[in-house]
């Protein structure tokens, strides 16, 4: 029966054009579903798979979880869909991350704001990182920051997101920490972390503001130098040698949590059942391995605590967006 | 030096891995053949399956790589048979592939394109085996300014497609560029042409654009013909089924040249099969289209893009395996699959996990042979698809595409958008526009703008960055030469009829 999820996903829509009208034929059968508000293969896909594989491997759900994709509007399409159509679906969770909180703060997810949905929990976290090429003149964050302060336009930053995205926020916060206006920063937006890294290796940009986990393949290659992790404390394992920005005297933190939300009208009963599932999942050793394999660091924040956390974060980002000149 | 490859063949030739390579090739061909489902989606669907089945890393990768290369083979089928590109790389394949089918040569066209695909992929696999680390170093030298130069070159080489109506070609390309502009502007975060609809924030999806422009407009044209003449446009009876050796031999230079071009384009991060198909087709047309037969069912015009797009698919493994940087959207997903197995791609992979790196490369050799063996005999069978009345076939494919697109977007807006694009495409076709320049404008224009913007944000607005490096200067000179060549030739050959020199 292991073929089940794939077969269902393909046979159902192929057999019936009716799937065009109702997207939830499978959900009605009682199976759980996770919507990744993006195309296959990205971070949201990974977030959904983390829950789907984790819950299945630990047998916390009896049938495989379906992962469906709803790209569009940097997550706005899925957000509007859940708030407008599947408001009370007890079997549906949607992947979200710090990036979604940024977009909510900037009002980019349409008419609904962060208080609409029920924030369920986060199961893992990644951290921002400041990366330069191995032959760059800067040995530590302080040297980079001093040069940036002296001549902001001489150092080109780049990352995989547009101006105003969470990737850009990292660069903006770094600039702000040394008293440089983010508007004076030279920032190049690439299509994803891979292209940015290629541009760094080719010497086209000088600083790449990426994520810690995507750098793992490159830590031993000797081609790049990670000047700082934007975490509250040092990570373990292969990342143990990377100092945090805070250690180096710059108060910049950028955790990228990977979590989920549910529809606004989901019953307390269903919501609590999910909270319980997630709590139990996060305690399993098997899950810790799964999380690590996906390059995520431990973070468990579920239920009301998470709800408060996200809402507070969105409020902070709103403030930040005003400071860096993205919003008036 | 090639220990990893010998070891790789040991890994790839186990019965299970051979079986998986075969399965991947077959599934990939199917995914590629169905418009709306491309290699990325195919891999994204199979990845969790491979993981759930508990396949070891090298086996999973062999399966997924088979799907990827198989999809590039499969994409040609609906291009040739239905004039609807099966995936992004197969757009140029419609130009000469479908006219061949209309002449009753669908079988030979499918056979020839299978052989071209094989030749292109083989050139690229050999290139990958021999020069991967070296090429990776060169690929990163291509920054935004160099990519902009490359796009200028690509547009210059497109000028050969101007044909009889340069103005319509120009308008078509500009329309394509316009569609590429829709969505969030990455340089500033400003929304362009989204009309407040969140569905448009991310821009217009390639699949939506292709299915709308080609498949929907085809259905509308068919409806109109049926209404006017009360007859169905049936295809001519199928002629011979097998491709002849002399036809393959006639295309040998087209295949070899395009294989090289496709490989180079594929190695560059950020450009993939669609750009490779376009550049190989236009280059081949410029070099060998002496009698102006390209676009009317010239075998060389079919061999070139098919060899090119398959070579590009393999080429995009170079940056992935050597630098850990994906060379295309599909390799980005594959990279994710590797991470899932706790394998870190990059230069260390060849020494730390030779079974995976070698196994993958060996499986590309094997998969490619499997694909040829699968696709050559099946050419005749697939050509029979054309005996199904077109009023059943094209709407049937469109419905499959609808379902595929809906599956990917879970949103009706994508379907509506597809219909609107289809109606516009129908009107443009009625007005005598060709669809290829629109798609090329859409693909190349988007890349061109992004890279121009990036280059200018690096330099702080100084245009000088665009011709600072040797690579950029070379590309600008090549583009200028391409544009000037017909004029110079005309001068030199002034004794001969000028029309031939300009062709």
C-alpha cells in the first residue's frame, strides 16, 4: 500500500475531470493533506514532506499524507484559498515560514492578515548566514562591517530573493547593524540560492546572504568562507566553527522557521488534535534524524505559543519594514 | 582517474538498478510526452515514492536521472504529432517536426528525433565525464553581464527567423517579452501588470503559456475549420514508418553541432533546454538552410533542437555534480533528493561517495541507450496516434494538460489564464503571426531583463559593466557579426542573386 499516495494523486484527477471542480476529493476520504504554496521542489515542498514523512514514519497518521502544490503570489493564492474556501477543513495544514511572515507584514498576501488563520506549529528552523568567497579580504564579520560602513556602495550583496523578501531582509539587517541605510546597499536579486552561490564563486557579487543549511555542501570545499551565522547560538556538528553575528558584536538574528497553519474556522478539537500530534512527533528520535537529513535545526513551537510567536514576529517585521523604507 | 566510472558501472549494472533505469526512462518519456507534466513535476512526484520504497541513494538517483533524460526524449512527441510542445525544451521541435508529420512522415520524424536526442545526450555525457571539473570553473565566470551578452547573441541569432514578415516576428517577440514582465519585479519588489491579482504575482507559468498558446489555439483553429468546411482536418495517411539511414547521415552535422551548443548552454547555470533548443535551431538554420526549407519540414531543423535540448539536460548535471549548484530547475529538485539522503553534492562527492557520482554518470550512459532502444521501435507505434481523428486527439491532450496544470496549481485561475492566452494565440495565428518568436521572446526576454537589471545593480547603474569582461566582448562581437553577415555576404556575392545570400 506504499504506492497509495502517488497513485491516488494521479489516478483521481486523471479519471475524473470532476477534480477540476472540487480540489478536495481526497481530503473528504479522511486523509490528511498538506498544501505547499509553491511549485514542487522548493522550501515549502520540503516543509510539507517533513510533516508527511515524519507523521507516517512514526505512525501518527494511519494513511499517507497528501502533499499538493498551490504556487502563485508568493503564497498569497494558498493563503486566500484557505481563508476563503477551505476555512474549516480539519485535515488540511499549509506550509509556511519566516518568508510568509515577512510577506504578511508587508501586506503582500492580499486582504487577509496574520490574525486570520490558526497558526499550528513549527517543526524546524534554519538560520541566515553571511558568506564570502574564500579569497575575500574579510576574515571575520567585523572587517566586512567596517569596510561596508566606510563605503557602502563598494560591496555588492546578492541572494535568491527579491527586494523586500526574507533573503533581502538579511542583507538589510546587516547593513542596518553597521549604520548603513539598506537603501544605500547594492543588492542583486537572483533566482534561488544556487544562482547566487554561482555568482559569488564567479566573483560577480562579494557577499551572499544565504541560509546555513544550503551551505553545508560547501563547508569543506574550501571555496567559501562563512563569516557569521545569524542564529542566537552556535549550531552543532559541521557548523560548530561558524561564529554567530552576536558573538562578533553585531545584534543580527535571522531564524527561518518551517511551520504550518490551518484554516480560520477549524474547530478547537481538530486544532488540538494536530497540536498533540506535532508535540508527540517532535519528541520522537526518528523525527530528529529526518529533520537533520533535511538540513533543519531543532525548533519545536506548537499551539498557542506558536500563534503568539508568529503574530509578534509579523508586528516586528512591520516595524522593520518601516525602518528600512519598504513601507510608509 | 576514471576509477569512479568503472565503479559506477558496477553499481549501475546490478539488476535492480538496470530495472530502475529502464523504469525511469519509460516514465520520463511518458511525463515528457504529456504536455503540462514536465521533468520537474515527474521527479517531484517520484521522489517521495523512491524515499518511501526505501531505495538506496544511488538507486533513487538512477531512477530520477532516468526520468529527467527520458522527459527530454518524450517532449518531442506531441511537438511532432500535435504541434503542441510536450515540455519547455521542445518548443523549437514543433517548427519542422510538425510539418514533417503533416507530410505523412511522422514515423521517420519520431525516429530521427530519437536518434538526434541520443547523439546530443551522448556528446554531453562524454563531455560531462571528461571535462566536468574544468567546465564548472568556466561556468561561474558567466555573471549577469555575460548572460546579458549571451541573450543579445541569442536574439541576434533569432534574426534569421524573421522570414517573410520581420515586423510580425518583431511584434511577436515583444509580446513574449511583455508576458515575461508580469509579476514581482525582482530588482525592486514592485508588482508589474498584475492588476491586483495575487495569482499573477509570480508571473505567468511556462506550462500555462505553452498549453494556452499552442494547444488551445490549435483546438480553436480546428473548430473553425470544422464549422466552415464541415469536414475534419485529418492528417495525411501515414507513409513509411522507419527513418532511413541516409536521412540520419544527412543530419549528422546538425546533430553534432547542436549537441555541442546544447551542452555548453546546459552547463551554464540559469539557462536550460529551452534556450539550448532555440540557439541550436537558429544556428543550424543560419549554417545550413541554403534553400530556405527550414520551417517546412526539414529534417535538419528537427534534428538540431532535439540534439540540443537533450545535451542541455545532461549538461546541467555539470555544475550540480562539481559545484553543488543546480544548472536547471530539474537538477535543483535532484539536488534536494540528494540532500534527503544526507549526501552533499559538490567536488567532494567524487571522492566521498564515488558510488553515487559514478553510478549516476554510468546510469546516464545506460539510460540513454535504453531510451534509444525504447524510442526507435516505438516511433511507428506512436505515429499511429495520428490515425485517431484530430477532433478527439487534440481536445483529449488538452484535457490531460488541464488536469496536469490544475494538479500543479490547485487553482482555477491558471486554467482561465490558459484559456485567455489560447484565444489570444488563436487571434494571432489568424493574423499570420508565428508562435515561436513569442515563446522565444518570453523565455529569452525574461532572462535578458533579469540579467541586465542584475548587472546594473552590481555596477550601480554604470552601463560599462556590460562590456567589461573578455567573454562579454566576445559575445557582443559575435552578435554584431551575425547581424552584419547577410549584408557583407550580399556585398561580396553581388554578382549572384542577393536574395539567396540573405536567406
